[in-house]
C-alpha cells in the first residue's frame, strides 16, 4: 500500500464517472459513460466527458475502461478496536459489549497492539473503498494516537476520538470526568486539524457516562472550534429503558444528549432506530446527524431503522458499518442490509439513495460536503473505482442490465471487496486490487 505518495504530479483517471451533486437529493447526479477526472495537488481539477476534459501536459493517465469512478465512500460510525471480535456469536447489545467488546478494548492499553489494529483496520477500509470514517477508539489516548498516526501517513480524511466512560464498565476501562476532559483536550490540541485529521468528542453512550462526564463532554464540544461529537442513541429497547431509569428527567434518550449540549452541527449519533416524532424533529432542529448501521441492527436484533421518516423530515443521514456489532466492512453488504430493512418498513430504498448515503449524503452528515463526497473541481481527490464485472456471477448479471440504476443495484446485492479496483485518497493511490 502506498504511504501518502507524491500528490503533486497531475493525474487523469478515465472510465465511467458518477457523482452526486446535491447533498440532500439522490436524484441529482452527473454521469459520463466515457468520463475523465483530472487530479492536481490532491484536489480535483476537472471532471466531465473525456472528449471535452483537458488533460494537463505530462499528466499520468490511468484508463479504467468500463470501471465506474465515484467519490470515496464514507463510513459514518465504526469502532476500529472491534476488528478482532467481528462475527462473535449470539448476544444482544449489552451482553455483546460485556462479553466481547470490553475485554477486547482493554488490550488497547498496549500501544503496539493499537497500532497494529489501526493499520489493519485502515487497510481493510481502503480495500472496501472507504476514504473517510467516523471512528471510535478506546478510552486509551494511545489508541487515538495510533489511529491518527496511520491515517496521517496515508493522507486520509478521518474523524476519531477517545471514548469516554466512567461507570457501568470494567474498572480497567473507566476514566473520570476530569481525566476525560484533560486527555480529550490534549488529543484535540495534538490531532484536530493536523493533516486531514478531525477530532470527535466520544462519550460511548449515555449509560456509561455519569451526568458529570456528559457535562464535561458538552463543554469540550462547545469550547473547541470545529470538533465533532459521536455516540450512540436509541439502538436497543432494553438500552432505552435503562437510559430512562438513569436519566428520569429527560423526555427521551436523544433528549439526554440535548440537555448536556451534545446535539448540534457535526454531532453524529449511531443507530437512532426507536425514535418518536419528537426525536426526529429534534435531530432536524439541532442539525444533528443520524448514522444508519443496518448490518449491526440486524445482527444484534436491535430493530428496523426508519429511513423514510428521517429523510422526509430533512435529517442528515449516513451509513455506518459499526464493526464488530456489524458483520462486515463491505459497503455493498451495508447497502444491501439497508435495502432489506427498508423492505420490511414498506418502502423501497433506491440504488441511487443507497450510493448517495455512501458518498455525498455521508459527507453531508459529517458536514464535509464542501470537501468530499463529490467529483467536482476544488473537492479533495478521494475516489473509489468499481470493477462492475468483478465476479463471474456479476459479469453474467451485467449482460442483462438496462440502466444505470440496474447496474448499481446489481452491485449492491452481489458485490464484495473484489469489486474495489482501486482507492485514491488526497490524490494518491492508496489501494490497488491485486
């Protein structure tokens, strides 16, 4: 894998090109059957029909033929320390955390272990076409250092932060409100805005933080320019009941975070399955983003996300793999599960809507849609190249596609990481399929 190679040499990528051009509307897109994307100094310089795009003299040219070039994929909610517990059998959310996740996260006190896992996670993410992720680390500052160090080496646009927990977890995974504040403040100063890294204040979820710690988290969010907040909300019915017992003054699980000033622009909440109409309105009023984690919701039996109601209300929505509550880092498996959940809720998630959430919609949820998620001049050159005939079965199916929508849907249902031909970040090739 390339380690942030030279991005100063102009590069032209040719192939089919698809880019959404409205952050909130999946029906607004540009498509060129024979397209070209020109990259200079880590940014997109030009995009359009290959016959009309001027390729700079001396530029490198990579012709991807019939492959589809898109903006790099966005994972709005993922736990990199859970890579070793993915596919762990048979538990609901709270039991799953106690049995698998917390023992694994304790290992991240070891800096070498954290570094090796961060390197593996990011390699697998790039192999699946993801160029930006919102990432939970562990309570250990070294887990954050390990992650951001590797992200910086690769030139990636990443959001991440130290998890905050001071109750209802094993003693070796507890910090305190003061320690959470001090360590987070130091990490923000060290990493936020360094290279392409962005910091997220990361209380794991309301039950594992005391009111005092949530107050500290809210203070950090309010006083630190441009930082993010990420956590979990309304994932599991038993969890919601527990939150109600711990915070009886709150009107809902989401309202807990509002009371501690943890909702607002650049706040990302995973799951959001069991929302009332008031909760949905609150997400829109506060400009809070919700991340749909479909494979996790199915695997843990948490519930069926109501994409349609949130979308119609105007909420910002991204897709998340979650891992290891989720079952895969595959964007295709994630979109397929989102489609299947929609079927159970009696609406159809179009292939354009699915790929929109994976690109520009995800960027919009992260308030980065002025930088990533589109193939347009001035945008950061993060791209994913899809081999539309990556397996014999897909090749057979592609003989009968009759539209771009049909092509995309076949990939959603049938593709896996073999479909990722190449991934580019900051204008450099960071993954190439063997």
